[in-house]
C-alpha cells in the first residue's frame, strides 16, 4: 500500500488538509476516531465510502 496514492492534498478542499482518495474525509478525522478507541469496522460503519486500506493509509501517512 502506498499512502501517497490514497492520501491527497488539494488546496481548495478541507482547507488543504490531507484527505482520503480526494474525498472530503480528512486524515485527521480518521486518526481522531482511532485515537478515541474506535476500530476499523466502526470507522467504516461511520464512513461507508472508506475501506480498511484507506484507514491503514491514514496511519502510514501520519507515521511517514
């Protein structure tokens, strides 16, 4: 998995914050839910347009 392919920064979207696959879901939104103790399945339930791979790309992006 290459987080640089799944995580995109567009100046006009979400204030230029990194988002998942060009959607309006920011990496910070996903990381905040993980930090709050939510599991991958719960996050996908909240954001059905996300995949587990997207969530892991957010983690890789944050670590990188």
